[in-house]
C-alpha cells in the first residue's frame, strides 16, 4: 500500500490535537467487526493515528483495534476521507513506544529503498 505524503492534504485536525504526530510508514492490521484488514499507519501520536485503509472500509464512530507487530491499541474512528481515516486511541500510548515505532518505520523505509 502506498501512503500519501503528509503534505498532500491539508490537516483539518491539527489545532485539536493534544499530542505531536510523527510520520511513519508501518504495515498494520485493523480489526473491525471481528475481521482483520491490512492497513498502513501514515502518522502516529500517543493519542491516535492516521491510517491508509486502501478502501473505504471504516465509518466515523466505529470502534476498532489497530495492531502492529506484537502490540496494538483500541480506539474509535474520528474521521474518514477516501482511503484515509483518523483514529483516536481509547488509552494513550507511551511516548517511548511512539518513538520506537517511528524508528521502526524509518528502518523499514530504509530497508525497502536499499
């Protein structure tokens, strides 16, 4: 799945966020209604994430679980715009975990490029 660059769209929610977001490109799974869908995490913060679903499979208000590697978070879909959706996590992630995921995303990107 190819993520849109962060600058490709205006960020309507930037003033409402409590946590800084970091751009990542991480494969993950979204669990919705007992089914697992492959997605890509586009950006991430302690409070939520932007994901590329590849299809319009979620609606605002849906309760979901986002899984990456051996970890994950439950949350709610706050918005959807085409392939992209914004999630608000039910419980904040530890900022160290966010930083670790950002490093993992950078390493994965470097590995795929070279």
